[in-house]
C-alpha cells in the first residue's frame, strides 16, 4: 500500500534510484564476469569458486555501492581481503 502511494507522487516515466542501481549492478556484473566461475584450463585444475553465500554477500555489497553512486553519496572504503 505504501508503494502505491509513493508511485503516485513520482512523475510518469521517472525511475527510482533503486531501479537504476539494480540496472547498474546488472551491467557491472555482466561486463566484468563478476559471478561466473573460472573455467578450468587444459592441464590445470580449477580452484574452487566462491561459495554461494559469499557470492550473495558480494552482490549485496556491489548493489549498495551502485545505490550510493546513483544517489551521489560517498562510497564507504573498500574492505581488504586478508
């Protein structure tokens, strides 16, 4: 019900920041092969890819960064892997 009242206040054809951030996430993920596991090469064994939980976490982090970029907020510092 709240969503219906919000959509009435938005001009026709206007997009929400969340929708734009989702499109940006899709573009970045597909352009960079963000989720695709590495294909094994001849003579080499492939290392195990990230676990599904890690992939979801990475996607949610990326979505948050995309949303901040769309809204014009300063992104939080990137986490470093140890």
